[in-house]
């Protein structure tokens, strides 16, 4: 197993940092009486890795899902790469394609091979030729270390391999930002690192990422910023060193003492 990789300088040229890649302004959302997102303000700069942590039920998944409108919001503004999210239609589909998402449950199509899973969106949505899409899919499978599994069905792969396939599938659309919602929570412990290592590589390559995770080691070494949520609010955000070594609020201290 490879050792944890520290986030290092990327090979990419510097991106303009004045336009946030993701921006949420005064976002509010209710589920009936439950105020699940309360005045959320969050920006993610190009190439930044932001890790969201917090207790179960604090609104982390809901927040992630609003960013590509898998969930509606009651008020506020969400923009991706400077463009406000349209409510529906072709413009929304285009914007969604710029946001890759990886879920706790791998969500691969069971009756399609790994290769077909990855080729699906590029050929159907982007209208890329099968030949080109297959070549690109194979490169992505190599990148996540499972090219030998290309012609297997999801059920024939381990959980860690399936999640790496799901990451490759999201990358196939060339997203500008990747959202990960507890990508390792459904995995057996011995498979967690193979997925975290792929994510660390992506971060080092300069991908803009929002990651919800309970893996505090990953947060410490890969995050540029840690955002702590509790009961629908962003309670604290800071660099990982500051957050883990000197949390500012009692809520963060008590959460950390329960998980560390
Ligand atoms: P987290 O990901 O931090 O565990 P979630 O965003 O999944 O939290 O959920 C936040 C709160 O919203 C929880 O209390 C949850 O039960 C509630 N919730 C989530 N989805 C729905 C929904 N579709 N309808 C009603 N309540 C929901
Ligand atoms: Mg969740």
C-alpha cells in the first residue's frame, strides 16, 4: 500500500483565482419544518480542496447535492465557474456536466461493464464517438489503477475497485469540480486507502474538490480548508492544521473528541 501523499505543488499553470469555482451565497433550505441549510456562505477557489466534516444529519449531503441541483434551494445563489445555476433545461444539463459527483454507494449501472459505464455519458451527452470515448475511458481506468477490470461487470469488482470506477466515470465528462459525498464510508477498511490515494492524486493534479468525509487523516493531509458543519450551519472553517489542533468552537471540539 502506498504511503499517504502530501498535497504538493501541481504541474498545471496557475489558474486565475479571482473567479471562485463554486460559490454559495446566503443559501437557505428547509425540509418542511427542518431548516437543513442555514445561511450557507462558501466559496471554493480553482484547484482548492475543501473537506466538509460534521455529525450525521448536519446537512453535508444536502449541501453537496444543491451544488448541481439534485436538491432545490429556497433562497440564495449558487454559481459554478462564475455562472449561476439555471433551474432546469439544457443549460442545467450543461452545467451539471461540469460538476462530477461520487456518492457513498457507487451507483454504477449493474448490467453494463465498467468500460460501458464510463463511456455512457461522453457518448450520449457529449456525442463523442465510441472509438474516442473508449480510448479516453481506458486512459481513465489506467489512471485509477483498474484497467484490467474494464470488461467486467460491477458486481465482479471489489468495493474499492467499484468506487475507483465511479471516480473514473465522473472524470470522463471532464468536470471542472468534483464533489465526493462520503466516498469511502461503504467500503471495507482495507479498501479505504486505495480510494483515498486516487483522490489525493487528483488533488495533486489540481482538481477542484469538495469532499465530505469522516477520514480525518485524509482531511489533514489533502485539504486546503476544512469546513465544519453542525445542524445546518457552517460553524467553523480553517486550515486543517488550525482546525484540528486548535478548534475555535465548543461544537467543533466536542465533535473532534468523539471521532479522533
Ligand atoms: P448529513 O449528510 O450531514 O448526514 P443530510 O444532508 O443527509 O445530512 O441530512 C440533513 C437532515 O435533513 C437530516 O436530518 C435528514 O434526516 C434530513 N433530510 C435529508 N434529506 C431529506 C429529505 N429528502 N426529506 C426530508 N428530510 C431530509
Ligand atoms: Mg450525508
